[in-house]
C-alpha cells in the first residue's frame, strides 16, 4: 500500500478514485433531489430535501475539504460549529413554534 504522506509534507494524499466516487455520489444525490421535487410527499418534501442536502454537505466537508483526514482539533472545531448551529436553529424553532399557539 502506498504511503499517504510524502516525505517532508503534512498533507494527506487522496487517490483520484476517491474524488471520482464522491463526485459521482454528489451527482446522483443532486439528480435524486431534482426527481424528488416532482414527487408529492406532502410535508416530507422539505425533510427529504434537507436530508439529501446534509448528506451532500457532509461528503463535501469530509473529502473535498479533507476533514476526514484532519487532526482531532480540526474535527472538534467542525463539530462545535455544527453543534452551535443546531443549538441556534433549535432555539429559533422553539420560539417560532410558541408563537403559533392561540392566545
């Protein structure tokens, strides 16, 4: 097996095949998003679209931004950012849902 690091560098070398597979997966997911838009799932249309978008974003971050090969500190920063975003979205959603209650 080939060494993932060249001497004197700290960068991870990713095979072209990995990029091709991830690119193909992104294209398939994009096509799936397009096709799902024409299927009437009611309120689940938005949920399905967001799930597909999250999977695509995860692939981009892991492979094209090299987070899969990053040190633990970088992963911690990524997870902290995601946690913070979810916390803010959750608080916003909680506020929004309480405004829908009749007075």
